[in-house]
């Protein structure tokens, strides 16, 4: 990948970073060779990012050309709006107050150089601000309110030639550290066309990929031209530095996984799982409405609230299945066998959420899981119920072995066609034809019943890949690669889907 630093006057560039082409903003805007470049990562260190200035147009045109740029045009506009600055910095209130607690002045101004501050005491604050406002050189202004709380009033780019002389040695060191990270290594340019971040969380108790699968994803991605970094929950500031993000951690709307996906989307990355997929698939109220509207076969379902809770037993009888709207991996899903249990479970769920989901109970020895990639079936598994339990996962079990049931992976062509067709229909109805999904389908009395669509399905080595082997990982990484190349205008060649 080509790396370019854009500055006002290259002859004034004195930070000593090697392995990058340093060009003037004028040349970048007017020289046709830059307009035609593909697979470029660009760092815009303009003197000014004001609206319609050269610095602004560098970022805007970089995005129009399908090039990755820091800061993005969106970030530049965010920096200009005091109201947006205030909103975006709300989540940083704790670190702001703790970092500036001993300041007795009414106003405090400090500089952020590549996510660092010359005073190590403020490094954490500088780093957190950089995560939100991703521009290499920034200056923040804080004001203490009458309530004795510090507020971020403005944060603006610093022209590199306005850096105080006494800070230059620090800035050179920070710049060297920033650009010398493995993902910026210019020596890798010919071997790796793209950069991929894989988000995992070692603390995830029900990780969607085991360690061997993560290794496989990395190996296959490298074979397909990616340089790969493993990201953790605290690495959201690194998202803009990649071309693609693969989330291999359980996704939820109200945590960092959704923020990672949203950040990736806003920066133009190819991303699995996309934020709209997380938003839609995580909420079973939405799934129920869409499935009914699109006539996707599923169990009888009722959206329950405080006014109609008395209708549950009347409609479904007992036992009945109750779900929190955002339940995942069988958590927040219960079976009420008696009227007393129904009352108790509804009380618990409706105390946490205004709505609940009630579904008819359909006993079975196993659920089908059909993997769907970009609107086409990818793999087929049978997930058997946990020992002595009515679900695939039994989180109440005292042993790891008792938590999960067995599995059987078969070729998609050998799975019942009506099961596969129902799964694909559900994905197309709910989220469309892009992305990776796992659809749980019950086979009951010879008919399919879609239970749910998962936007972060299990891809475990030895389970989902038992039939396709490396081709499973190749298909998923290939989807990300195709998305990148569509964005930057590289013609797509036809490929044979993994089946």
C-alpha cells in the first residue's frame, strides 16, 4: 500500500519520518497521478482544515478517490462544531476530570501530537481525545465551569510549522513511533495490498471463534494479500488505519463492538459485522416484525408489553418461550412451564425492557445453523441440545462439557433445501445481501421455522469449517477484499462461491 504525507510545503517538513512520500497539498490536488492512485493511505498534515481550504479539499478528494485518509472530511467538520465536540467528548468526562483535577486555573490548553502529550501526566487524556478526534496534530482548550467541572470547549488542528521549538524533539519522537508501527511499514508494500484488523476479546466467555479459527483467519488473509493485526476492545483509535475490520467477538449495540463497527463504517472500511446488522439482528422485536412482514416461516410470536402480558398463556399455552429483545447465545431466553413461572419470568424481563418476545415452544433434538455469506449459503450445521437441556447452550451447567450440545456439519448441498431456502430468505428480508450471518432454523413436522438471524455467527475450527476447510475462511476474507476493491474501483472477477 502506498503511503503519502501531505503538507503545505514539503521543504518545511522536518519530522524526519522515512518510508513515506511527502508531497505538497497543491500537488496532491492538481497532479493527475495522485487522482488515479489506488490503494493509498494518506496523512493530511495541512496548515489549515477550514472549510474549502486546501487542507479540507485534500481529505475530501482523498475520500472521493477511494483513498484512506487521516483526518477524514467528517472529522474535520466535527472539529469545527462546538456542539459536536461537546457531544463527542461526553464519554470522556471521567478521564477529563481525573486528569485535570489538580488544575487551579480557569482555562487549560494543551497539545496532542500523534495521540501523545509532552507531559506524560496527560498522555491518557491525549490518547483518549485522539481516539475520538483522529487528527495527527491537535490543540485542546478546556474551561472550568461554575460547578467546578472541566469542559472541552474546542479542539483544533495545529499546523506542523506552529509547533513550539521546545516541543519539536518530542514531536519527532512521537511521529517516529506513530509511523513506525507495523501497519505503516513501507517495506511491506509489495507483499501486502491491504490492512485487516481482527477484533477479538480474550475475556469473551462465548467467543464466536476459537483460537485455531483466529489463526486460520489470519493465515488465509495474509495469503490473500492482507497484513493482519489483532485488535482488542481498547484499540478503537486504530480502526481508521485499516482497510477492513473483521469482528470476532460477540456483538452488542450497547458496547464497544458496535462502536468499532460504526467507526469502521464511517471511515469507509469493509466491515463484518456492519453496524446496521448488529442493530437489527440484536433485537428480536425487529426480527419478529420483519419476518412476519416478509412471510419468513417462523414460530408463532407475540411482542409482549405490560398491557397484553395476560394474552401469552391464552395464545401459546404452556410451556412457552420468553426472550429479552437483545438476548444472544441463549442468554436471556427462558422456558416457562407453569403459570407461576410465566408470571415470574415476565416480571423479570419487563423490569429490564419495555417489550418482551413470547414464542411457541417447539421441542427438537437439534437446530439447524445455516451460514449465509453475501446472500448465499456457505455452510450447514446441526447443533444438538445440551445434555438434559432444551437449548443448545446450558449456561447453568457446572461443567464446560455440559454447557454445549454436540454438532454435525454437512455439505450445504446435502442439507434439506427447504431449510437452506428459509435461512437465505430470512437474511435477505432482514439485512440484505451483504455480510456474514448464521440463521437458526428448527425442522418441525417437516417444515422450517426460522428462530433467529445472528450477525456474528460461530466460525470455530473443527466445527463450521469441517466440510469446507480453508475455503470457508477464504470465502469470508474474500468478501471483505471484494468490498474494498469495489470501493476503490478495481474491477471484480467472478469467483466460485464456497459450497
